[in-house]
C-alpha cells in the first residue's frame, strides 16, 4: 500500500508537469508570432514542478536522517539506570547517589524510574530530569543492558574509563566512593522542599528566641543559613536508632544500639569544641527513651512525636554537625548537614555478618570521626 501511494504521488506530479510544459510550449509559439516579453511566472512554475519531486525526496531523507540520529545517540552513548528499589529512604538515597556519581564519572545518560523520582520529589527539590524515554530504554534493552547487585562493597573497576556501557544498579550500593567527588552537587539535589520545612517551622521557632520563620520564607537553605548566622548556640544533631536493632535477629547479625556512655562522650566532645555554646537536637525511633535518658539536660531537645522520618531528617540536616549511631538514615543525616560527623565506633559489631557485607572502608568516608 505504501509503495502504491508513493507511485500515485509521483504519477500525479508527472502529469501536472506535462500539462504545464504543454501550456508553456503553446505560450512560446505565441511568443514567436506576437513577440511579447517572455512571462517570468511560467518559468517559475516550471522550475517548481520540476524540482518538487526532488524536494519531496529530500524532505523524506532528512526525516529519516533525524530519526536515525536520535536513535544512534542513545545507542552510541552510555547509560546508567535505576528501576527497582529496596528498603526505606536512607537506602534509596544511597542507590540514587551512586547512580548519579557513576553517570557523572562516565558522562553517561541517567535514567531513574518515574516511581522512584515521584517518591523522592515528595521530600526533595531533586532538580533531575530523565534523559531517556521508555522508548529509549526499550531500544537499549535490545543492546543488552548489564546489571550488577551490590550491598556496600566498592568496586574500583567500575570507575575505570569505559567500564560501563548500559548499566543498571540493583540492590543497595552503600559505598561512598561512587559519588564522593560530587557530594556538593548531591546536597544541592537533596535540598528539602518548602512543604517539608514548613512542617518543622513551629519546632524551630520554639527553639529560637531571636529569630522567627513563617511559611513565606520556608526555604531550607535560607533557614539553615539563618540559624548558622544568628543563633547564639551551635546546633548539633543526634540520631539514635533503637527499634528493630533491639531484636535478637538484628543483634546476631551485628547491629547495635548506641550506649549512653557513647552518647555522653560524643556530647562532651562538642561541648568542649564549642565551649558549651551547644544545642543538641535528637531524632529517634524511640523518643520516650531519649526524653527519659536526657531529661535533666537543658541543652538537649527531642523532636516532637508527630514528626515523620522525613521531618526528623530535615531537622537533623539543619544542624551544623551530627552525632551518628547506626544505619543509612544516620549516615545521610550527617552528610546532608555537611559538618563534623562523630560516629559510634561500635556499629556494626566487629567480625559480624553485617561488617562482612558492608566493609567499613567502603561505607564510612574518611571525614567521619569515631568514638
């Protein structure tokens, strides 16, 4: 049918050309008899119809070239993909950060599943757009997308030039080495949205005496900078994870809960460092325990019970420095805060299953301090 259609188009053009040529020939005969000036319109029409089939073919060729060019761009480059996730927010942030780091290192296109982007954009600004459509992904699948599962091990081979082509990350990828050189960019991507900041403004205002925020100035960066510049004390975040880490199965695997001794030593470290000009903000999955443990400490405040994990993370990220204890939530609270990190050296327990899965050298950046 397509060939027949094209044939009819060319036949129509040819017949039209013959008619116009005949008219022009008659016109030429009349020119010989009457000798008037030759019509420019006739020559223009003749030129148009003679060249019209060439224009048609040229337009068709250009369209084909454009389509081929777009497809070849996708196939000839490299691509990093995330389409599945495991675990909660902290785990998701590791996976996205590692994919982002690899895409920057190798100058690859980055594709993050739309359901993943939707979840992240509920909390973070995340000014990232997918550089590939689903049609592009389908095309790449024909080119053989390779995938690799990882928990926490850092694989230096993946950082070599041309180490990846079409590469999908699966698992957890909790190794800072894949993205450490892009940490500032990642912090900017993970700036909290105003709607998240607005949920913690009443708490912030209750802590501050010389500065009050409202919903109209609820930018995360603005609030953080204002606290740093105007507060009479240094905000230190503390994340205390207990919850599921208290279960026997977690203990047997190597998980721990922070001891009061560690917490007191960490608090004392920052009190010395800042000459007691400190305010400690605790976020935890066991807030009653925290309030009971530190009830007589006037410079220690626990976030409200109605705070979501997202609100707790934002409150910790507003702090200058962070005391981290266990898990990826602690890790990201510390990194997003961007200051000194004092981590519990007792987690995970040495020679445990978790330590074998997540080597300290891969998981903890060199700027983490341990106590």
